[in-house]
């Protein structure tokens, strides 16, 4: 797996904190920093997600992918899956994630709660490399709602 991240600056200038990531699979992702009122040259323009937000989003995508795949492989009729991630970060550099809570909303027909709970646990214990990696610095907790459709 590879990715190239390039500084774009602000709207094509060489000031600001905009970046574009070009992934090995041929996709692009924009990132930007928060504006800095005290030192505008060091801040972004809030035109795209922050890099750490993309880490959190990627982790959510990784674990939701696992949960859906595990449920499908178990021949469960899963119709939808979303995960809301909330986090806390360290106060000082490096401002690593210290707590992450993932709340899943899974919908389907006749989905057993035990199967959803097992899929989430399997993702976090065995398959989701992103959440397993972040668990080295962050306390990760999960919860879920199950919706019948």
C-alpha cells in the first residue's frame, strides 16, 4: 500500500496548510488545517478535513467494513451499517488519540443482537488494523443500536 501526500498551500499558493493525498488505488483526498488567527501563515482555510479527522474516518470505515462483511458471511440479512466515532486527544504533542468511542447503528431483517455484538468484537480484536493500531494509545469502547427493517 502506498500514498503520496503533497502540500498544495491555500488555493494554489505556497501559504496555508492544504494537502492532497494520492492513494495507491488511484484516488485523491484533500486535507486542510484549521485557521490560525494568531499566525495566519501557519493555519489552514478549513476547506477540507484535518489529517487526524481522516485517521478517525478511516478507522470508522475499516471497522464498519468488517462488521458488514462478518454479518454477510454469517448469512445475516444486514441492510445498513453506520458508526459514529467520538474521540479525545492528548493535551500535549504528540496529540495522540487517548479515547475513542464507536457507536454502531446496524439495520436488517432478523439480525440477532449477539451476531452484531460478535461482529463488532471480531473487528476490534482481529480484523480492523486501524482500530487495533489506535488501541496502542487510545482506550476504545463500542456500543450499538440494532434496527429492524
